[in-house]
C-alpha cells in the first residue's frame, strides 16, 4: 500500500527508535524526538515498538491513501480532518481509526506540545541505514533520503500481521499516560552530570529554583535555553568527551544547552546535569517560547522511573 504526500507539513520525517551503538563512529542515534509517544502510537495498533512512524512537528501533512488502512496518533494533540470532515478533537487518540481507499487525511497544528506520531498498521517501509529507518536530518541519512517529506513523495507501508486478541485496555493506557506526565511536560527531572562538581551548590540550586525559556535556536541536535547564568568555578572548557541525549551543557555564556536526539557525539562544555531517561519524551515536546523548570532527583529515583515505565510498555507490547 502506498501513501501520497500532498502537503508535507512543517517538518514531517520517518522515525523509529533510532540507530544505537554507533556513537564511536560519530553517529548519534537520532530516532523519535519523543520516543514514548512513538511507541504508544505503535502499541495502539499492535505494531512492534521499533516500527517506523511519521514524526509530525508543529504543523501536520496532508496524505492520500491507496488502500483501506488503520492508523493511530499519539503525542501532542492535533486536529484531524478526513475528506474535509473534522473529527472530534482528541477522538483519534488512544485507539485506532480507519482510512478508506482514496481518502485524504489532513492534520492541523499541534496544540499542547511540538510533536505528534502517526502510525500505520505494519509501519512505513523505507531503506534501513545501520539497522534503522530513522531520518538523521543533520547528516542527511535514513528515512526518506535523509530529509523531511516533501510534496509529491510516496511512502510504502509494510504488510501487517494481525496479533490475536490484541487490545490495550483503559487501565493500561491511563497508567502509561500518567507515567509519561503528559499534563506536566514542563518540569524536567535531572541527575548530576559528569562535571556537576564544577558548579557550586548555589549554582546547582539556581538551576532548579528558576525557570528557563526555550529559544528559537533549537533543532534536533540541541535546544538552547535562556535564563539565569550558570557560572562554573572551573571554567567552561573541558577535554572533549562523549555526550548523551539529555545532557545539559553549559558554555561560556552560562546559558544551558540541552543535547537532543541528533546531538554531536562529543563536546567540550562541562555538563551540569542530565535529563532522566523517563523524561526524554518531554524534550521532544518542547518548542520555542516554552518555559521549563528542572527538578533534581537521585540516580536511584531516575532508574526506578525508567524501570516502571519500561514494565508498563512490556505489558502492552505483549509478545514483542
């Protein structure tokens, strides 16, 4: 089955959970900016967690379908229109919805976050690069020729194998939604970074006691913030070392930078903190002008949150 791209939206890309294990070659994982929403969109349809979705940023695409298919959406709420008929706002979230052959799907602007994930039964079929379908925009590889979708593109889908008696019950859905803190997206929990001791106790307290604004200078590589200066007592340059997703780097101007899914694999700024894994989805929902705050937690709390979230996903992913 093929899907025609009539309008591409602002930045619509093919993404899965990324290509991990290549950082020593300078290749960051990329993948869904909000991996948990991507996984939920797939889970709603019974797809594997690693199935490729469309990541829709701020403004959605218009798509025409060649065959009947089931779709799902998860992430930031978005207006859904099928053949010019508006669906009730939010009605398409949490359960599959049907598209018939020849119908046109139009997705509007995101309402309470930056990104929504569109899943199709079986997933989107694109060539794999280093084992992943994810689009790495900075380097121009993966997905649809390493770029965002454009008008006139065609996307193929994979054959879908029905899973017996597969459903997500309301309790499972609500449990994961609660754990993802979708109603509290603007508080990011953090643990100490590798150079945390380069910052005084008062500076670390300042990070969690004041708010920061997302500047327009952000992309899938990094998110620049504006707020109280974070001054290092040992300077703002280190011997270049590895960087991970969610690291909070502090350059010489004292304004923090959040490393993101297409982050450089090494860097020379001290890292005061790291966003915990369970809050990575929140990073993917940030947009320019958002006001965020940070909350220190222990490594033990961070790991507990990650394990609980993964246990909830294992429950709904069934035999995957």
